[in-house]
C-alpha cells in the first residue's frame, strides 16, 4: 500500500469540510456562481466566504472565469464522493449579463461623460484645459497653431523654447534659432511611422543644434531643448489638453478629430480616444479609429510622430498602447504608483479604493506630469522582434519596480560594520512578464540621475544562454557592454573601477572548476557606487559561489531578479543575501493582466511493448490510452535505469509520432511552433531524427485517408476515435507539413559523436535559434522574415531565459521539479497575436505529480502556473451554458439552428442585437467560449460544441454587418477555430450572406432582402445609414446633422412598424448614396452650400429681413420659401466673395489676428446692414461660425 500523495491529503481535508463541499455542490448546480450569490442566498460573512473561496481556489478545487466560479477536475472528483443525486441545474443564473459588462453599463452612456471625467482628473493633476468662449480669436489662434494641417502648436512651442533655453549664462535664443529648432521637428521623416516616432523621441530627449550667434560661445552651434525633462513641474513646461482637435488631411476635403490630445510645450505626446461605454467593443473600436487617424491613407501620421503612447477609454476600461500596436497588445495600468489606491480614492472622492475605475488608475499612473516625462525618457524602447521593428512601453509593474529600486538606491543605507547594505532587495516578476526589460529600464533611469549615473553595473548570471539573452537585451540601454569570457578577464573587470555594464557568469568567480569556494579577486573594488544585478536569484547565488561575488564587490548594492517564486526552504537565505522583496508580480497577476497567457497541460503515456518485441505500427491506436503501471514497470525492469528507458529508440519513435500528430492537429493550425524537451543529449538527437521520420509516415497516412472520412461533417467526425479525429484535423495542414523542419540544439562535450556537430557547433546552434524565433511561414510571398523551422529538440539549453513568443507547445519527456519545471513551461506563456494559451504535453507523468513538483513553493505563489486541460473542458462546458442561456431566455435553442434553412430564427436572434447590453454581453461570452473551444479541440470533449460554435460564429458575422460601427468580431480567437467557422459557412454556400456590406454596394438591396424579417432588414438599413452619416459628418456637419435628424424622425414616426420602415428607409439610403447635389439655388455643394446651411439655420432663429420674429422658431425649423432661400443664396455668395477677397491678399492671412478681426467686423456689418440676423448680439456668433468654416475650407484648398 502506497502512502497518500498531496492531492489525496487535500481531498480528504475538503471532504471533511461540510462548508467547502456545500460551496462545490452549489457551484456545480449553477445556483451560486459568483461571490455575491453566496452572500445574498446564505448566511456567510464576507471574511468567512472569502477565506473559504480562497482556500478552494489555491488548493485547486475551484477556478475563476472572470467573476464566475467553475469547478476544476479536482472539484469534480471531490463531488463524486457525495451520495446525493446530481443537483438540478439552475439555468436562470447562466443568462445573467457578465459582471464586467454590467459594471460598464452602469456608467452614463454618453461618451462625453467619459471625456469630462478624464479632463477633470487631468486638471486636478495640473494640466491646463482651455475652453474657447469668446469669438475674438480664431480657433487656430486660440490653440496656438497656424493652420489646421499643423500638429505642432508653434506659438506655444516658440514660447517654451525661448523660456527653457534662457538663463543668466544663456542669452534668449533668436527668432531664427527657434525657427531652426522647430524646422528640425517638422523635418522628421522615416521609412514608416515607427521610424519617424523613434527619430522624434531622440530629438525630444537630446534637443538639437542650431546656428550660433556672435554674442554666445563665439558663434559655435547652439544647443536647444524642447522640454525640461529634469524638472517636470518647472514653469518651463506647459501641459495642455485640447478636445476635438481638428487636423486637416492634405489634399482631402476632410479632417481627423481625436477626442483629446495632450501637449507638452505645444508638442502632441498623447492622443486619447473616448468611447461610449455602450459600444460593443469600446477598446477595439477606439484602437481601430486611432489606427485610421495614423494611417497615411486615411489620417495624419505626423500627429503621432511625437507620441509616447495612445489611450482608449470608456471609463470602466481604459488601456494604453504604442503606435502600430494591435488592440490585443494594449494594456491596463492598474497601479497609480507613487500614489496608492487609498490616496487616489481620497483625491477623487471615491468611497471605496477598490471601486476606482480603470480610467482613473491609468490617468493617475501615467499622466501625472512627472510620470509622463519619465515614461518618455526612460521607459520606451524600440527593438526588432521576429524581423519587424516594434515599440515597447513599460507595463505598470515594471515602472513600479524600477521606481521602488531607484528609491532604495538613493535613500537606502550603505554597508557598515553593524549591518549589510540596505540599498537593494529582490524583484520577483513572473517568467515572461518582461523581467529583462525591467533591468534595461532600471539602468536607463540610473544613467539620468545625479548620484547614480556613474555606477558600475555588474550583471551576474549562471547560464551561458541566459547571459547571451540578457546581453542582447542590455544592448537596448545604448551602452557598450563588457563580457567576462574567462576568469582572468572577470578578475580584471571586477577589480578595475569603471561605470560600464559588465557581464559575468557566476562560475567565473571561482578559482577553477573543482574549487567551489575559493576567493579569486585579490584587490576587490570597495566602491559603494556599484550595483550588482543577479539574475535568477533563486539558484546558485545562494551557494558558496555567492561568497566569492561578495568578496569581489564588498560594498555594492545588490538587487536579485527572479522569474520564479523563491522556494520555501531557501527564502530566508535569499532574503538575507539580497534583502526584502522590492516588488512582486505573481503568475496569476500576469495572466489576469494579459502580460502572459495561461498554460494548459495534458498527460500522455504511450504503450511500449518493447519487451515483447512488438512495434507500434497503428498510427493512432496508442493515442487514446494511458500506460498501465505494470507495463511501465516491465519496461523499467528491462533497462538499467529510467534514463535508458527514455533513450530507447522504440519509445522515442512512438512518442515522436504522437507529438507530431498532436502538433499538426492542435498547434500547427494556429501557425505556432513547439519545443521538445528530452531527458539527455542523446535522446534529443534521436528525437530530431524520429520527428523527421514521423513526418514522412504521417504524410503517407494522411494521403491514404479514404474520401468517405474526409467528406464527413464535424458532427460525424465526433463519433470517431480521437486518433482519427486528429488525423482529419491534420489533413488540411499537409502542404505545410511537407515543408516543416525540425532541429536539435545541444551543448558540446569533448567526446561527442562527430555526427552531432550539426547540433552542438556554436554557429549551427545560433542559426537554428535565430530561425526558430521567426514566425512560421504562412505563405511563400511573405516568407522573408518567416521560417519553416517549427520544432526544436532540446535537453537543457533554452529552458531558461529563452524568449520566443511564437512557441505555443512544449512536449515534455524529461523529469523536472521546482524552478526548473516553472522555467521550462514558461517558454510557452509569452503573448503573441491570436495566441490565447500555451500547452504542455507531458509524457512522464510530471503533470500527474504536479503538486509534488511544486511543493517547494507556497500554494499562492504558483497559482495559475499550470492548468489541467480537464479544467479547461469544465470551463468550456460552463461557457457554453452561459452563451446558450442568453438565447434560451427568448425560447431559442441556438445549438439546433440550421444555418441554411432557419433564416427566420436567425433573424430573431439578430434582432436581439439591437440592445447594446446584449451585444456587449454576447461578444464577451462568445470570445470566452471560442477561446476554450480553441484550447480543447480536437479532443472529444469539444466535439459536442462544434455546431454551437459554427452557429454562433455565423450569427456574429451577420451582426457585424448589421452594426458596422460596433466593431463586432472574434479577433484574438485562435486561427484554428476561426477557420472551422469559415469552412462551415463555405460548405453551406452561405458566405455571401455574411460578406461585408455598404450602402454604396451595387447589390445592396439584394443583400438586405436575404433577411426574412422586416425588423432585421430595417435594423440593418438603419445602422448602415447611421454609420455612413458618422463617417462623412465632418465633410459638412450642418448637412449631415440634418440627415441624421431625418433618419431619427423616420424611426420615431414608424416605431415598431418594420415593413413601413423598410419602405421609407430605402429612398433615404438612395439619397445618401447619391451624395449632396446642387439644388435650385445653383450653389456648389462643397464650397458654397455649407455657408448657406449656416445662414439658413441662423436666419430661421430670427431675421428682420425675412420677417422671422425672435423666439418664434426656437427649434430653427425651415420657414424660408423657395424665393427667400434663393435670396439668401445671393447673400451667401456675397459673404464668400468678401472672405475670398480678404483672405487671398496674404498667404498667412488666417494667422494675422488684426486682419482676421477686421474681416469679422466686416461680416458683422454686412449681416447688420441687411438685417439678416437678429438680435444684434447673435451677429458676432454667426460671423464667427462663417469664418471658422472658411478657415477650414481654405486649409482644404476649397476657398481659392
């Protein structure tokens, strides 16, 4: 009888706890699936419930899915011991709106509310917010720029340059010098927006040189700065926020109008898009709009040349990102550091700090003056990833950790006879969350600070591949790096005073390879101005080797970085060496923030009948079974030890066949790569050969699949054995499989087999690593920065510090525990486009003994480290129930819909999308459901949900066509599941019904008639019309505002009368399609009618000339007769000629305040002389509107 394992002890503990079992049973019944459910229905105190839920989650019996609670596989096992009947499922709970959506919809729906709250907080932080109230100055004069195509506020910029570059020792820069400096900003160019942004940042940080003057430095070129970066709160810096910032697009009759632009000294550093909280996907919609603004085809890239970061917010959710980043790469900023939540809540009059919104945290953490300029100066890098240039800005935990470390370095106590150095500590940021970049940001900031800028920085590692990785990353600091590649050089670099960055492997700190505790440095560098950075501080740095380091640098400050938790047994020693924790960022926090992705694991133990002389010839028989213990024991007894078992050729070939088929069915469809971890270098080389052999066998098997199998529907395939399902899933990947390459990377030993040189020679290894980090080739035309090397076999190398986001799979055939296991599996947790999870496939039962493998850590530290694929299956089940339930409330079973024939039912489903809350709830629940489907497919547990996924995917695509402004899509879901949906739609021949649609399409009416329901037809026509009006609104606001009101009138008058709505909307849309035409007045629709529109609206409010009394027509309804409108058109022509005549005299007319004021007075006199506008007080307001319009049209070349 064997002793109970950890899970069995924990299971016994939970089974004996009635409250714990009650909670599990209640979650299973779906009666209580949220924390508030238990507090509402049962007599739990908050603390009592929180402790119980925390315990069940940490021990692995419950998992969280947003605000929802779901059982894990262990929770299911615990409930299986109950003798009572299964609980009745409570479907009502499933139909509830997702907690995040509910909270978002509690915010007032107007996007202006979001904007106003943001402006108020910026004002509290010291930003200037200008509101134009009078009409004395033009909009451009008010803002401080010269023309609408300008992105720099030159008037403000000139003032700032003059002020911050003048002192007792420096004369005021001349106008010529200031203009030269501004021209340098305006001359920025690059191959693309990112390159221009990098150039612009360098100019802002370094300033520029302009022509000298005789009275200063004997005429040598003079250096000028644009921003006072050293003193953010200096009067030299002006922090200004402008709303609805109109930027003209050269050569186009339109503008872009970002909601908020934040300027420092007239330079636009931040652009913010505020979205209505009721928008289905507010972040996606905001990012799409910002990308349109930054595109050379549809926007003004120059506005983004100086950009530090972009923000999209709907108040409840606010995220920041860099230019060219996808919406999935935007991040929330969850810490207002250096403020804490309590202080911020007090400042903003928020009663509970936990109720602070995402927007409030982001604004406080990134847009306070000091933090914004700090981010610009020290926390932005540009680097090449996967063959493309990218911009990276720090995440909040990186920013926070650096600030805390800097504070300690500046204010901590130095080493004395009584105590060790107090200037350091430990930074634990989980693997994959950017630990190496945190080091870069730290060093960058140190180099800018007096007292820290001249520090010698020594970086200690204990792995060559880790050192190589860090060395490349440290190159981003812009400094030269010294590498101690032998003991003698290590001694010299450590003994010699300097301010360089020095890399030393800790093994270089000993006298020779046998002596572990020798003191190697004869003349230690005793300077306190040294920072010792120790990477992976949990490992050999707690050994005797560390003593050598301390003797070499006895007075240094020490900061230990680790990506894995500190083991319980070594925590005291580690903290004694480095100090307390400076900052922590756990595995769970990282996953919740999207800094890393979840890691799923599944276990396979293939049959090996080696002792019986049998082969595993059947391609998929062994895939569905687990190895019985007695078989495994016979194999172990046949060989001398486990290593020999794991190196056995037959077993490696069997597992290689399974690995490749698993990869082809699960990972390859998403175009990601995988690593194979073998038990020894010999096994690694054998795996490489076995994978190549397995590829040929798999291709041969795929070609022999009978047509009857290939023609099966997804529902029919669900009844096949798992192996056959995987083969059918892999079938579509045949062409890619033929091209795929597999390599091995191993260390070199003196007595290695010469044939291994292709795998252990340094130049070969480096080439394989370079190729493996590139994205997998998706098509030959774009293969320049892509590669077919998809599988890499390793034993020890690359399991730590190796960063390749394109890896999704890790096939584990080596026994690992503790930090070695955590570091190895973290290779698959990096974020990448369309990558929602990493997968670890275990062939040794490591997953089965996972709790034992991680026992050296506290349970809280490893929460989220690895998730059983069975837990994801249970999550899939819960997510499927939740999304079906929102339709079940309308008595619709979406899983039974026939997409080709049930058109009426589909229209009923689509009509539900008119409710904004339903749209948002559907999108969130669908993405979660499809995310789980992508993770579980093609396993049999997912087969029952394939039809549901296909139906929901179709409904989603159809809704996207009806509501084009809502950004309804399944972006971010794995390619595998998107392909499944698209293929099903194609097979049914209904792809045209979900193709994108516009009111300008020639087959627009036919597309509308594809719907059965008039309600659905009317809804689609309404929203397509709204979308068209909004997209063209800036071209002529009065005209399109009038059309918008007509649309609303039609909808209001015929509310609920769907057939009549269709009949009225069709001619309205035809009018939209034709565009504005010349009317009976004969005025040009682009250059003259917009002026007539303004006068028409204002005359109808009161005009003595046309006998319209003041107040008689408060709603400004049209009262002019045809003849009167013709007469007003004649007045309009005279106003336009008056403006053209004055404006054509000087090219810079609109910048000349006096001349503009004279023209304003002339228009007012004209309106007064002809009694067009009454009372007199309104004439100035109308004249200003006319001039504002003229100024904008002139910018677009329409006033000449």
